């Protein structure tokens, strides 16, 4: 079974015997607000295009990405979500080992294991509020490694500044760094895509799913300098992106005001929610994005997760099974103010 991520509302709705729309999903780290207004109309206008094959190499979308980020179109490789690249990269590069900066998203290690490649972790410490252990990572690197770094990180919400990342990357030319920036649009952190030219040993992963709230449409991309990009193109499947996703991506890139509105909402709502969470028997860790990692002080994460789902139809993420987290951890993403308030009230009733 391919379960274990957030956002599994269809499976859980079947288990509960209720419609999926009855579940308030705080487990999936997507935008707290609806997709940009006009997206559904754009898709509807182009529905007849599913009668033809999509662009074999997402040519129009790549040109739009190049225009937006200021790089060559051939340095962008769109796929049906970043998951495709995560699982392909260990197989493509066959490194001696994969190093994962954690605790983090489990797919990085799973991808290495499927490719029969050894996995090593460099873990941030709870007592240091999960500050990324970037110096320890640098000490561990030799050569011929593939390093996965989620930045901003899931589930901790912590970020490594662009300048610190660049300093390590530039000193380890024989190591390939995969920087997953799926959540960077929610933060105020600079992207490695801002580097001109792109660093020669970096592959940047970006997702449309999270910031634009379209995980079901499946759209993401890898970006790399020409030499690395050629290796990726040699392993690329044709028609990797469906036609509606290509059209949506071209249009969504222009929705800059939407991204600004999301950042503003998240910044304000985080302050309000942190104030409310302080009154509950739990610890909230600092986050640079729109989701929180919390640790329960006198309750079971599994039981709280179940009670929220069963009695309140609220889904959050039981994070106690993330490698490197020891204890009763939960993670939840912000939604609208009304939905966030319902979550706080439910937690109060369960925990207090």
C-alpha cells in the first residue's frame, strides 16, 4: 500500500464511511487558501486539448519557467510532481551513498533503498529546536554522494539560508546536492534558482502542488545547469506532464499577487495560532513556513490523531514515525482562520 503521506483523505473517508469533502485536511502542506481565482476557468477552456497528446517536452511551460527565473529553457525539466525526480535521481546517478539531512520527508530514503543504495542520515537535534545541522553535513561529505536537503524542511519548517547552502555546495564539487524547494514560496528565503548561473553540482526541485493548492493535478520540475540537465534529459520520459497541467503551469507562473497574498496570510495567521497553541499542553517548534511541528507533553500522538479524525473529521499528520523524531509528534498545516479555529477548539477538548 502506498500510504504514509499526508492528505490521504479518500482512503480515510472510505474507512470512516463519509464523503471525502467532510474531512478538514490539515495534514497536507498545501496553500491554506483556494487556488488562484480563474484557474478552473482556464482548465475548462482547454478541456478539448486532452483529445491530443501534450507537448512531448513541455516546451511552452519550460519557456515560461525560463522567462520567470532567468535561465535557459533546457535547464528546466517538468514532470508530474517532484516525486518522479526524487525516485529517479538515485538510479540515474548511482552514487556510493545517499545522505539525507533530517528529520525529513521519507521519500528521499525510500528512493535510495529502492535503488539499492546505502542511506546515511545527518539529523538535527530536538534540544537545538531542529536547527539544520549544515556544518555536520559538510564534515560528512567526501565524494560521489547524492545529498537530499528539503529547504524549507518538512516536517520541522526550518530553513537554511541560501548563502550557507552555497558555501557548502561550492566546496564539494564531486557531490551532487538535491535541494527540494517545494515549500520555499511560503517562506521569505531566497531560492538557489536565484543563482546565475546555476551551480554545477545542484539539482533544484520545485512543486506547483503546494503553493497553488493543486496536488491532484501533479506538476513539478527539476532545474539544473546544462551538464547535469543533459543527464536528466537522457533519462526523461516523453509526455511526462499531462496537457491540462502544462496549461495550468504556464498560467500559474503569472499569479505573483496570489503568492504575495499567501505569504501575507501565513505570516499573520502563524502569529495568531502560535499564541493560541501556547495555552495547550504541547510544545510548538519555530517554523519558517505554513505548517507547525508540535510535541505533545502528556498524550499519545496516535490517539490524538485518531480522535481528531474520528470525532471531529479533522486530519492532521502523525509525525512520530518520521526517522529522527523521538516522542509524540504531530504536524499540521494552516488552513482558513475558521478551520484553524476549529482545530484549536478540538485540540483543547482532547488535551485539556
